[in-house]
C-alpha cells in the first residue's frame, strides 16, 4: 500500500478515536481493545500512542487537524 495513503488513513483513524474519546472514554478503550484483537499488539500500540500524543497536544478529533 502507498506509504502516504497508509499514514493518512492512520491519522484519520486517530482523529476518529479522539472524537469517540471526547464523548465517551470507555467507548474509546473498547475500540482500542478491538484493534488489539483484530490487528495485533503492534497496531494497537501505535494507535494508542498517537491518540495519547494528539490528545495531550489538544487535538479532539477535528477533521484535518494533526498537531
């Protein structure tokens, strides 16, 4: 898969998870747990880490925002 496309897909997923987090933290945790089950530990850790970093930088999932 095209590296640029994959990175953009990942950023979109991070924003999606942050939107979930803004409304319901438990739903976000459930989503991340499902990622771990379906895609494995490596995918889970990358998504969780990037979500944490973006959240701590003030991102709440707004379309197009990457801090």
